[in-house]
C-alpha cells in the first residue's frame, strides 16, 4: 500500500523514506511474487492440523486446518503476514482452494466421527465459485459434507453482503457446518447472529486468556447461553492452561482448542495424535 501511495503522490514522496521501509517493501514484493510459486508444490505451502476436543470428556472432535508457508530462503512466514497479502492480490482464492483440497484429503484418512475445519476468507466468500470448489474438494476426497466445517471471521459480515450470505446458505444446504471464528473481536455486532444460523461459535482466545477474571467469565457464559438459544455449539479457542480448561468446562463451552492439547502439526503427526487418543479411549 505504501508503495502505491508513494507512486500516486509522485516521485518526490520517495524523499520521505523511513529507515527500514526499503526492506519492508522488498520483503513484501518478494513474498507476493513467491506466493505464486509456493502454490506450485515446491514453494513450501502446507496445511497443519490442530486438535479440537470435547470439553466434557476430552475426546477428540476433529482438527482445524491452518496454512503454513516455509519460504525456501526466508523461513517460516506467519499466516498473519501472508494471508492479508494473498487477500490484497486475489491470490487467496487459489490458496483457499488448496486449503480445502488438502484438508478434505487429510480428513478422509481419519475416523469418520472426526471433522476438519477450514478457514475461509471474506474474499473467497464474495467471489462466485466457492461452492464449486467445496464440492470438488469433497468429491475428490470422497468426504461427506457433514465432516467439513467452514470457519469465517465475523468481520466478514460487517458489510452485510448478500452475496456472502447466500453463499453460506448454499454451503449449509450441502450439509457443511458453518462456524463463526474469533467471536467477540473486531467490529462484532450481535445482530450477525440473527442474520445467519451458525452451527458453531468460536470464542476468541483473548477471552480465554482472561477467563480467571469474573467479568470475562460472565461474558463467556453469556455467549454460551446465547449460542444455545440459536442452536449453535461453542468452541473455546486458545486454551493454554489446566485452569483455563477447567473454567471452559464449567462454563459449558462444548469444545476446546489450544496449545494445552496440541499445536498445529503436519497431517502425519495429526494421524499419530488420533492413534494416541484412540488408545487412551480404549484403555
Ligand atoms: P484462526 O482461524 O483464529 O486460528 C487460530 C490461531 O490461533 C492459529 O494461528 C493457531 O495456531 C493459534 N492458536 C491455537 N491455539 C492457541 C493457543 O493456545 N495460544 C495461542 N497464543 N495461539 C493459539 P495461526 O495458525 O498463526 O493462524 C492465524 C490466522 O491466520 C488464523 O486464525 C486464520 O484467521 C488465518 N489462517 C490460517 N490458515 C488459513 C487458511 O488456510 N485460510 C485462511 N483464509 N486463513 C487462514
Ligand atoms: Mg479459525
Ligand atoms: Mg480466522
Ligand atoms: Mg480463531
């Protein structure tokens, strides 16, 4: 953005260069270029999987698929850096299709009671073709639609876009679950919950971090009650300690996710984790 602005304002603006801006722009344009190659298969783009557990008994419910980019020279680039970049350039549509195909393929190898959740960007929702991509990913992996969950971040709905909403309706009609991600953050408004029947609400990890605070716990409890009214289940994000786990269980959040139970790992390691969970259940 800075580069475009500088260009628009004319050459003279380059005189006001801030030290470090040079490197930032270079990295940015480099990442932009390399993201294209990354999709080719040799560029280091992969999906990792983080376990989601039932709060009541700790059984495994499924995994959230999270994208990872190991840049051949720059090392690990965080999603917080490359996802916004991909959104600005439109590359997110191809990235999103990659995520859906990979995640469905991985989930098809898991026991059938486990689901996979895939993050979908606002841009993907607004473009025609997401429904076709989802159908192709499910068919390619022979995965039943009910085992796929789409996570959307609530700020998507800020614009209250009818195209996005109808896309969500059609996905839901296919049997795909729809989750509202990072609930309680950003420009959230409770009225979103009236506009779309979400299957799941994921409470942002900032609330879980502060859950020892009675006011925060009261908010989490209220979200759980509200979700129940709408027929949605609640997942607590970012559970890192036993105390948070216990609080989340007592507040009746149905599911939980966080570093306490496992970090996002490659598909092979996720399968190992499934094996360990199955062993624990049998024991
Ligand atoms: P998100 O969908 O809310 O995913 C949860 C994020 O919280 C992940 O960060 C995860 O690694 C992190 N996390 C999980 N448990 C804990 C915990 O106990 N403590 C802390 N501190 N963090 C925890 P990650 O993988 O860096 O992803 C960041 C965001 O990037 C995601 O937030 C999501 O919005 C976006 N993203 C990741 N993969 C994709 C993708 O394939 N497509 C799209 N559109 N967005 C993606
Ligand atoms: Mg998510
Ligand atoms: Mg998200
Ligand atoms: Mg989240």
